[in-house]
C-alpha cells in the first residue's frame, strides 16, 4: 500500500516537471472571436427574443411620422438608414410602424455628420395633433459632442435622456463620422442609457424624482410628453446627416 502511494507521488512529479510552464515552453491558445455581420442576429440573440428593425437593405416597416410612406428625406446607404439632413425641428422623422413597445432593450449603431444633431425616441404616439415625436416620446440624444457649434448644457449632451437626465460620456466620446454603439434598457422599475459600453445614466421611470423633472417647466408646451407607457420607436432627422444600423430590440 505504501509502495503504491510512493509511485503515485513520483508519477505526479514527472508530469509536473514535463509541463510546458515548467519547461519554459508557452502553450499557444488560439482565441476565437465571433464576427457578426451588420444587421444580423446570432442564434443566441434569436433565442433571447431579439428582433431586427432593419435588415440593411429594405426599409420596410419604417415610414414618416404621421405618414404612410418611407420619406424622401431618408435613404439606405451602405447598410444603414441615412437621414439626409432635410428635416428640422418639425418634420423629417421616421417611425418603425409595425409594432409598439413598453419595456424593452434597444441597441443601435450610429454615426453623425460634423456639427450634427439627431436622436432616438421611444414610446412615441402618433396623432395629427402631434407635430413631432418629441411631443410624446423620451429621447436618447445623438449629437456631435465634440464639434457642435454651440456650447451644450448637460441635459443636451450625447447619451442624455434629453431635458431629463444628463449622461456621463467621459472617456467614450468619438469624433463625428465614427461609428458608436448605443443601448437603451427601459423597465418600469429602472432604466439606463449606454454608449460604447459605458452606462451613461440611470433613472426610475415615473418615480418622484422623474415626475419632478418631467414637471419642471421644460415640457409645459407638450403636456403629453412621456405620458404614454408604450409606443413606437423613432429616428430623428434634425437637419443633419445621420446613419443608423444594427437596430435591434427585445421586449422585456
């Protein structure tokens, strides 16, 4: 019995002595990185309930806000929905019309022209009495943070919940013309905005703090702002060229 234990010890020592780490040899490990094509979903994403809102070629499902057709102010360019910059404070925005959303996780990749300003809205309600999505829908601010012609207030800044919660984008801002990845997670018990992997803000919808900001005066001219708890996703043409791709969402 003792002899067996001794032989096991010797064998273990020999294996340890011959290991690559002991002998100075470095074991090469090939890192496998999955490359996902633009405007596609992985099998894992499909299993988790993600859906694409744009396939990179056909803008089917998207149309003008309060309209019936895909507007001339937008086009498809190199796999992205592109705002041509012909819109303004009123007009030019598009919505994804086939379905609305309440609680969700939304991801999108975007870039903007130098000095540009745009945004992504949710919980948007259509009605002839509304002239633009921002009258009803909260906005994830998309803007050229580094090159905008006027100084920005914190609530106007990139990845902020426009005029509600400022976003902290330190360390993740890219120059105009470069692609960014953004995310909105909206649950009734907690919401957050993300930019290039960083959480820029978080808040609790419909909380006392949220109501205080909602009723602070900024939205007095738009009494239906953020009242609806579900609605459409919308992309803004605010007079600047802007590109959006990899637009995907999953209901929560």
